[in-house]
């Protein structure tokens, strides 16, 4: 399994970033595309909302970069723990 750092080494749209976060957390373990649950990433639901909020918080901390114009995330290569 890829780490979140590896999975987000290049820009990913919001759905893709949420999917990789869900896999990294162990929320999704199914090997089917999108863990067989694409609906989690494009509908208003508690799990999808929490995944997006976590990505947003990681971007606020500087762990991730967020491109607001393209609504996509990637790992911030300059991030280091303080």
C-alpha cells in the first residue's frame, strides 16, 4: 500500500485525494476501483465530508498544498515537522 505522501506526490483532484486518504486510514480496503464506493466522494455524507475536512486541515497546516482554482491537493514537498 502506498503512503499518503506517495499517493499525493502529484496533484490529485478532490475525489482522488479523498480516496487516497480513505485508503491510508484503512477506511477502504476493497481492491475494486474507488473501493467500490465512489459515492462516498461525490455525495454529501458524513464520511466524505470528514475526509474532505481532514484534507483541508492538512493543507492549513502546510502538510498538503491546495490549488483552489483547480480544486486539487498534493503533498507539500517542502513540509517538515516543526
